[in-house]
C-alpha cells in the first residue's frame, strides 16, 4: 500500500504578503507544490491530500489538482475556524484556524494509509521524500519519522525564520523539539535567535531542525485528537494561540506514546518566506533543472 502525502496549504503567508502557495517559481511556471508532488510521486507515494480553506478551493482545483490528476490520486480537507467540536465556543476575536496540528487533524477522514506531512510553501528536495517513503513501508504503529535538515541550509537572506531545533539521541531518535521563532544570520555570518522576551541565543548552524516534514502511521490521529482537546480546554480563549504539530509530536514523545526516527538529509531547503526570497528560489530551481535533476516542465501528457 502506497503512503499518502498531506500538504498543509491553508495559510495565507502573512510575512510573504499573499497566497505564496500559488506563486510561479519554476521555469515553466511551476509552483513549489508542484515540485513536492513530483518528488513524492517518484519516491512512491500514491495519494496527495491538500489541506486548504474553503475560500481557495476553486483556485486550487483549477490551478493545482488539474495538473496531477493523471499521475496521482488527489483529495482535499478543509481547515476553518469552526472545524472543531460544536461543544466549544469560538471567541469572537478569533480570526484564523488553530495551527498546523489542527490542520493535520482535519485530514483524518481522507487518510487511511501511512502518510507524510509537509508545508505547501517549502521546497524540501527529493531525498527527504525517498527517506520517508522507505520508512513508512516498513514500520508499525507508534513508529514515526521526521526529516531533519541542518539549520544553516534552511535560512532566508531576507529576514528571520521560525525553526524547530531538535535534540536527537545517539540512535537518531528525536528527544525534543524546541521552537525558535526569530532565527537569522547577520552580515558577519553569525546565526542567532531572539526570543519573545528579547533573550539572544547563538547557534552554530549545524543544529538539526524540523521543517514540518514528518512521517506517521494512522494511529497518530488518535494521539493528536486527544492533545487537541486538551489544548482547546486550556487555550481556546487565548488570542492568537495555535496548536502546533511539532509541539504535539514533542508531547507524544514525552508521554512515551511513540518514537520518532530522525532521517537526516543534506538537501538544501528553499522557501519563499518573504517576497524578496522569490528571485533566489527561482534561480536555484532553474539550476536544478539545468542539471537534469528536474525536467523543465514537471507534468505533461
């Protein structure tokens, strides 16, 4: 049974300033999502599930799934503010859904095989998909995986980024994920994070980071549901709070409910966190096409 790929694509990209998931990046007008799906298909995935909002469903169906329907099964799940149990009262000031953990939860009904999870606006490179496909074919319940990137391969030249800094044991199992939300490299090449209370932390760049590229068995949904209910009970009234997928994985590990194997890759991450990132990403993908790693046009009859 082929694994599925769940693509978290509901976010608008506030720092980027628009719907960056549908921005043309490749030499033939490809989106970053196109490269993710292409890499997943050749790694052995059999289905792609897009988690989106209802208000962008039409453009996704006409601009995205239309490209892939001859090559892979496509399904949709919808993340909205009211995609929670009706017993909870949603605060009037709430303006957005409940984070990446919640985004994955809404896909539960359309995912019935082992699956990977990625962000729609990240270019991960082909190696990570192969690592996850191989892992998901051979593991059992409670055995999950994360593709780990080196921090210095995941930075933007145009501003700070959020990364999950990982602690990994000697057997490459994940011990914990600590979110750092303002990591940047200064003009001298030094990498630092500024915490919300202004504390500065120096980083080497060799740290293993999570970029929300995960591999799960379907039993993870049960843990995720329980953790989300606990989150709502405690934080539903807190403005701007979010139920993050890395935090949910961390709690699952702390509860001894599962193990997470860290699959390390040397691939470079490309992303369009900011508008100014786009020309650099376009040039890097153009080079990959010229090197023959990707065809000039990914999907054609």
